[in-house]
């Protein structure tokens, strides 16, 4: 079996690779990376590491050749056009390389009425795959819980959660749980179903006062909810010119479009996803 993972040195990709090593031999893993030095530890374990560029279809085809399963994690970009262009290269290379099955990362903010700057891309993914010649499965993630860990000191200082969400809720999943589900689906024929779309979430979503209460509990510091405006949020978090993209995500959240809760994680893993309080307490410890 040959399992190819692109984006293998990113936050989620790295955890997917680690999760796969618990299920298949290292020699079965083929990593497509932009910077081989970041994958040196994986290469030392016996995995194949190959340089590739999402913008260069010719560089993708040798990486994907003879792949039984190809796990595609999109690159980090802030607009749908860039990601759709990248995805077109990926689809063309996967078809030319006769990939047997592609497993694609999606996101719950993919609704037709979602103002999120990347919703067009995430909505495009299932439609484009359906129009391709590929066998495919999609795994949609909720918001990652992980960024709350480094963000917590700022929230403690502010004494408030400030997401411009109104009275709507957010749904989360940890990257470790997401990675475990990707690895399980990739290696389980009964789960790797053509056309199947899974959605990974914890067992509940949180309104902002509820999120503030969880953060208060795990930090020992009183944290409330005092939202800023979308424009203020975009200005405050515009490092790397991603302020508009982040604010647009919470604009979708304020419409109730980030509160999805699903039992698909239980279907895949046979257990619930780690709860948000347990995840935060474990990682803060």
C-alpha cells in the first residue's frame, strides 16, 4: 500500500503522518513537501520524502504516481482563487497519475450563503471532485481548538472573549483528533467510501459566554464576553494580511454557520472526540 500525504510538514499534516505510523509501516508513507529539511525526521524513519509544488502540476505527478490513497491538505492561503487554482493542479495531477482514491480536507464553513473568504473554495471542493474521474472522500473539520492555547494569555489580559459572534455558537475539533480520523479513514476500506463526506466535531458547540466560562474554568482567571466589531477584529489580527479572512469567518459564524455538530467522529473512531475542556486542561497542563 502507498499512502501519499501532501502538506505533510504543516500543523495538521504532521499529525496525520504521526497517526498513520500507528496503523501502517513507515515505508508505506510517501510525503510531498515544499521543504525537505522539515521532513528529515520522517525520512529517517523510512518514509519517502519528495519535493513538490502545488503550483507546478509537473512536480505533483511523480509524487502521486501509484498512490493507493492520496491525502490532500490544502496550503495556507487567504483567498479562494489561490486555493481553487491549487486544487485544479492537484486534480489534474491526481487524474494523470491514476490515484486510486483521494481523501480531501474540507471545512464546515462551506455553505453557499457563507461570507467567509474561503467558503467558495470549500464549497467548490465537493462539486469539483464529483465532476472528476477520481474516487474521493472528504473530511470536513470544525474550527481547530489548538489555537486557543497560545491565544489564552491574551484573553486573560483582555478579560474577555472578543469574537464578533453575537449569540451564535462555535464548534471545535482538535488537530490530534482530526489527524486520527484521517488516518483511520485512509486505512479502513469500509470507511473510505467514494463520495462520502464526514464532518468532524466535538459533541457540542459553544456560544461565546459558554466558551468564556470554559476558558475561565481551565485558566483560573475570570473571562467574559465583550465582542468587538468585525472591522475592529480585522484590524487587530491583520498579521500576514489575514485580518479580512479571519473576520469574514466570524461573520459567517454570526449567521450560525460555524455551529455544526456531527457524530461522524464517533462513527470513524468508535469514541467521542476529546471535549474542549479536557483538551484545554490537558494541553495547558
